[in-house]
């Protein structure tokens, strides 16, 4: 493959948005809030993001008790009728345990309700609870995703199609109803750190969202370069690259760390226990909020400079800021969103000279 740099790609408007998994915080009694309350909080957070003029609001899909959202398309349908301009999508749709035809139908419906603002990000997800829940075997982890992505790509043409594979019965149908008004439903592929994932997305002509949840963003530069080279060679030049990373904004660096780190540490230690990792130390957590870490936590200026550096090094045209983390309460999430929209986003654009 030939060498390609971010500067070789056509300039795209920079999109700055938010992600949430509907993390369940604690109520005044110290007990986890009801999932219904958290879902309503997510609606309020998405509505605030729209009022602030942010570009994107993404809702993740999980099937475990620490997250309230298992049907993100339904939450997005609520936002479709209570927002006016923000794009609405997933972060991510766990395609391995979904039916691609139903995914298209649900999101083309959200697209209609939102006047063309819906999009999908498909991926494997970071947890595996959906496999046993829907009667699927982890032995089929790879084939489920690859075959279902292939089927989804055919459905997305909004033309008659035929498909056969090993994970569901063959189908000859289409165009699948309801079609989108524009004839196109923007679909991204969420990727971690594997070259195979980015090349596969390029083969289907789908943009990628790189999930950076550990380490420096510069470590993902070879992955972004590989995607651009693959797109050029496969006839899909200039596809956008997005980034998803967690963080928190407060008035000062010290306040942001004080508010965020206890919840971040608690969540990472919980996940570590589930996966057999050593408990995360406070020094390791603080390393993640340093300029070289994966967490964008600090004052508006600190967060803006870190985002601008990531966008620049990866040639990204979208940054999705996961503002919810663990038990971080709703009022702090709302303030973080406000600061992100009013101060961080304009400063990032100023630093990059971006429209």
C-alpha cells in the first residue's frame, strides 16, 4: 500500500459530539438509581447537547446491570422527537447479536422521525452478555460479526438483494422497508486496535470510529494510516475517521479529577475483577488523565488541547466524548456537557482552525 497522511485527505468539517452508555449512578439513599430514571436522564442529556449546538449524540447498547440502555434505537427515537439538529446514533450497536435487517428497519424509522439525522455505529461491543442472552455461542464470535456486517452492507444499498451465510437463513428481499428519504443511512464501524477491523470497514466503504480507552492516541496513528491507505486502494478515498474516548470537564483540572477519578477507579476495578486483571492503582488512573493517557479529564482548556492534539495526529474528523462514567451523578454529567458545548468545542475549533 502507498503512504498516505492526514493532510492528503480531503478536508472535512470537524464534528464534536458525546457518547453515553446510560451508566447507572447512585441515588440519595446510596442505592443504584432505577434504570427508568437513568433513561430519562439520558434524554435530558441529549436534549442539552442539542441546545448547545453539538454535532452528535451517541447511545451505547449493553445488557448488564451497571448500564440502563439495552435498546438504544428506542432512546434515540425519543430524542428524534425532542431535538432539532443534532445527529443521533449508537456507540455501538452490537451487531453480532442483532438481526441486520431489523437494525436497518429500526434506524431508518428513527431517521424518518428525526428528518434524516440518524446513523448507526456497529461493532462487537466491549462486553459479551448479549451472546448467552440471545442464545449465541462465543465460539462463533468472529463469524457472527463478519457475516452480519456483510448482510447489513447489502441491506444498506436500499435495493433488492440476495444473501446467504451460516448464521441465519438465506434471504432474497428488498428494498427493506421503510427506506430512508435520502436513500442512504450513514453507518460507521467501531474498531479497537486490530488492523483486520479497519481493512474490513474499508472494504465495505464504511467510516470507522476508533475506541481509544487505554494509552496515548498517537499509538493509534498507524491504524488510522492503514485505514486511509486501504480506502484509497479499495476505491473509497476520503472516508472519515472518528474517535471515541472517555472524560469529564469541570472548572479546573483539580476539580475535574476530584469529581471523576473515584468513579473511574471504581468502574475499572469492577471490570478488572470480572476479567481477572490486577486492581487499577490511583497512580495508574492519574496516568490515564495525563496528556499521554486515554481519558480527557480536566478544565475546558486542558480537554480542548488534548482533543485537538488527537484530532490532528489521527486526521480525525469527529471526536465523540464519553461524558458518563460509572457512578458519576447526573448533575455533574450535565455540567460537563455544558462546559463541553460552551467552552471545549469552540476552543478545539479555534486551536485547529476548523469550521
